[in-house]
C-alpha cells in the first residue's frame, strides 16, 4: 500500500511539472476508457491545495481566534492563470467587502450550495457517475450535485437561476467540455470573497492526465463583474483509498445555531 | 412479481352556465353558459349550492342554477385555475358582502372548502372607489370567484375577460353575440347581456393563457342559427376547436361548435335547446396494476436501464395504511381515486399563488392511482404492532412535539431542510426522481431537498458501522430485472414511522413498463416493529414535461426563521 501511494505521489508530481509547461500535454499512463471509447471519469475525485481558501497567491494568515492553528489559513500558490482576476472597480470593492466579512457572509459558512466552479475544489471529495446518457457530479459538500446533459445537442436555457446552474457537456477529443450558466449570483468562489453575478458563464475542461489525474480548467466570463474572461487551472486527483465513498455530509444541522441561535427559547447567540 | 390486470378511469367534471331564459336583449345571440372544469360533479353541485346559494338543476345531475344562470359540471382532469387565463374569474353579488364573506371565511379550506384570496393588507374585502366593495375566493377546483356588493345586480354578476385589447375584444363579442355596450357604474367597460355583465379588462403581464382545460373551460352563447354564425366565424378565420354538430352524449339534438375566441378564450356556440352532454369518466389504465409484456431495456454494459426522470405524482394521495372505509375493495373506483387525490391536494395548496398552482401541481398532469394503500405486507395493509420499545419511542416522540418549538431540533428534518423522509411519499409537488447510471453505480436524485444517493452496485462493502448518517449507507445488486438496495447505518434522527437506528431498509426497483417503475420498500427494525413490513407505489416517467429544478431548501428556509421568531413572540405575549 505504501509503495502504491508513493507511486501515486510521484505521478502527481510529474503532472505538476507538466502543467507548468505551456498548454496541457498528456502525462504518462493511459486514462481508462469507457464502453464508448471516451475517457472514463467514473470515480471519486478531490482537489488538493488551497484554492478553496483563495484562488490567488496568498500568504499564511490567522483564522478565527479560538480555533488556533486548526482554523489558520495555509499559504498557497494561486490557481488563476496569470494570478490576476480582472474585476471591474465596483466588483473589486465588493470582493474586498466580502473578504472583510468572510467569517459570517461566506455561503460555505452557512452550508449553502457552493456553485460552480467552487464545488470542484472544496476540501471535500466528489463522485463522477458517467454513463451513456448524462454525467452526474455528486459533491460531498451540502448535498450539491449537477447533471451534465450530454444528450442535448440543442442546448436549453436554464429553467430558472439556481446555485448550481445548468450544465451541458460535450467531448472535445479526450477532454470533457462543460458549459455551465443560469446561476443565481449568490455564490462565492473561495473563502476570500471572490465572486460573480448571475450573468456568470463557466466553461470547464476536464482532461485526463493519466489514470488518476484530471487537469481541470474553468474559464469564467461575466460582463457584470469582470472586464475580460479569466481562467483557473488545477489538477484533480482520484481518491485511491480503499473502498472510498463520498459520505453523507449534511452540514445544515451544524449551521443552525449560527443562523437561528438568536431565535431559540434560550438564545445561544 | 405479482401484478394484476385492471383498468382505471380518469375523473373529470366540468361546469357550465346557462343564462336564465328570461334574459333578453336585442341581438341574434343569447349569452348561454360558462363551462367550468372540476373533478367531481356531485361535489361541485353541493359546493355551489351550499356556499353560493345556487339551486340544483331540474332533471340534471351535473349542474346548478345560480340566480337564473346555469352552471354545469363535466368530469374532466383540470389543467389548473382560471386565474391568468382569458377568463380570469366570474362574479357573484351580495347585498351584505361583509356578512357573506364572514360566512365563507368560517368554512375553512380543508376538503372541498372555500379558499380566500387576501389582499396585501391581509383583508378579504376592499372598497373599490366609485364601484363597490369586493373580494376573491376560489372554488375547490380552481375557479376564481369575485364577490361584489352591487345592489343594482344581485346574484350572478359578471364574467371577467382578461384581454390584451379589451375594447377590440368587446367589439368582437358584440358583433357576433349582441349585448349592449355599457359602463358598470360609469367605470368599467363591458357588455350588458340581460342581467349579466361581460366585462373586459386589460391583462397585466404578457398574454393570457388559453382557457381550454382550465377551471373555467369556456363560455357559451345560444344562437338562432348555428350554421349562419359558424359560417361567419369561418369567414373571419376563427379556429374551430370542435366543428358544429351534436356532441357525443348530447342530451338533445341541438348542435354545438367550440371556437378559439379572442385571447384564446374557448367559446361554445349552441343552438336553442342545448342541454349539455352526459359525460362518462374516460377509461384509463391503472398504472399500479397494469401487466404488460415488457422487456426491460439494458444499458450498454448490460444492466437493466432505469435512467430518466420519474415522478411520484400519480401515486400522490395513496395512504400508507389501508383505511377502514373501503371494505375489502382491491382497488378504488375511478371516482374514489379522483376524490381522494383532490382531498389531499386541496388540503395542501391553500397558501400558494396562481402561477405556482397552475404550473406545479402534479395532480393536473397524470391520472390518480387507484391503489388502496401502500402497505402490501402484511396483507391487512396495516403497520404491524410495535414492540414495547417501539411504543415507548413513539410516546417519547409525541411528547417532544411542542406547539412552540424551542429550537430547530424540535422540528422535523424536513422543516429543517436536512432530509425529507426515508420513503419519498409522493406529495402535492416536487415529486421528481432522476436516475442516472454508470457501470458500477446508480445515482438517484430526489428533487425535494436535492438529495442524491450514489449506490454502488459492484459489491463494494458497506462502510464501517460507526459511520451513521441520516439516509444510511446503501448498496445495490441486480436481481434479474430488479435493483435491490439494502440500506444500513441510519443515525435514527429522521425516523420513518417511528423507526430507530436499528433499521435495515430494503428497496426494490422494477420497471414494469416503458413509463412505470415499481418501488417497494421493506422496513425491518426489530427494535421497533414485531415483524418487517413492505410498502409499494409506482413512479411514472415523464420527461416531456418534467425536469428536476434545484430545490434549494436550506438556502431559502425563511420558514425556520418565521416559526422560531413567531414562537418567541407568542411566548412574549403570553408572558412566558
């Protein structure tokens, strides 16, 4: 087992090297193929890193006082290509305000659905179920899930704005390309308050980099918030733990005191 | 697999109005009737007699006479309320409206009750400057009824056309059906047809919906010569929804035509002597007991293919346990089935607005199930006796219920937006259920509370018994055409019928036809029940009109805030 994990780490390191090179080249090792010849993404995946704290380069920082080192923010190298998010001045001011209030206003604190792309790189695993009709992504956090319509070449408008939006997918060679839109504009991208509006359009690219790594890219376009499209890029790793499952994490009950404690008969807040 | 042959009938009712023969006006046509849709003619007759002071029609079992206007009911599945169609509502006038509204308000909304539509200030009545006092109610089948206090015209008062061009609409009616142009109290443009007003008002917000199939299906006019009027309508390029002729089941030899009028208002044009049609509940198949030769389709990797969007709509209203009042009936009659679902629906929808009711309610879209009860084992259809520990847990749960909850944990996991139920008992809305399959997993997404279970079918072992959860740990295996799912490791915090953390639940999913999926669940909880028991209902596939939308429950749980703050305020009032 130890040996296998070491091999995995070595492989992951190799992939990291690859992505530093311009563009994305295929890494060593063949990705498994599904019955229809496309890459088979069935499995449990998870991002490793600190994108969930801050998409951009960030130093170590203190967290809430009473959580000590557990709640502290680890330093991280950003996943934004070019490290700059091209906010409009108003949107940048909003981001800064979000940052100031992050310990109370972040939808993640409240166990709200994380939206796209945030669901992908939260520190929780997610499962991809890939069949012959649609692809479902079932996230560990907040019971969030997405149906990727692979069977609707005539793309349909989202029936209503929502947290997780509406997703249509197609294959571009071995890359799964997902276009997501129809968001409600309430989601943040990370715990640093990065954000967008309901006009957000996300194009995601899932490219196999061997059997156990997917290179994930998401290009974000939103005229209300950004002056131009921008892209994040990070690897997603297959969880190889024995019998790994995405376990139920119903976080609602852990937020009830936060949200309703002041309305208890004996107030807790 | 025990499936039986059976047939099932769609309940349908419609209501139509016939103006008093004494109504007269200088035109070649008479205003004849309004036709409303309900699901139970007998119940509808009772309702209009009891609450709006109409009288049963002589020699008819499907209509009432409301102050000289006949209202006839035809059994038919309704497509939703009249609100926001081209015939938004009908109106009755009372000399003392405050007293009348008080009387109606005391009826309540349960069963075939009276639903009140309140104004923004919470009141049921409002003064319209220059006109009169008015308010709105709904009949149980979705017809919106305006009540006014107009001493000049008591009884049946008016029909409200909601039009994109009211002036042109009134002209259209007058040219064909006569009536005098008039202004109600000098304010509202309309046509005076005998004692009845036909008012046309500007439709707010877009285009009115077509009336056909809605609660007010159409209005009718009697003409001296149907042929000449039909000819004129044809020349004017008016679309015929029903060609002139004696309709099936017509009580007399008088002919009828139905056309698509302005704003897609359906209009019946009838000859003198027309006395409605005798309607029969249509024969339709009972989804729960149908047996067909059916080969379950396979996925490319060889397992039965269940994928698609299913709904429990048709099974809404089936009680868990067999009721006492059905004797030893194997299935309900179509009429009983329709009435049962309606009772369930009406008890639940009173607080909701028009668009929601008209577009969301499952009951308008599929025939109701005739299944008597969900429990199929034990054969008496009742939950088996509880163990002493099971009784103790039930008593404890009852005692924990508080009229004024102290905190979220005093409320159900459903109200808390944590999980709905271990069994997705179909309710009045959001019964969607999407199945997605991969070679080693079946993903089941339940619309309400957007929960998705991913069930391994590849022999993956259960997780350790210390990992308890609300919905448990599920593993699936294929048994011929059936997916058998075993679920363990419940935390017991969302009990089903008093179940405990000792519960093992087994689900069996079997496609019984192209669009039917039988669902069986077995509750095996030796701590609580003296024996395992099994329930069953059927999902229907409906991808043409059903797509799961995101049920963001917790994210918008204003209910929790309101319940708790309301409780605190009641405590403060009571000085506790």
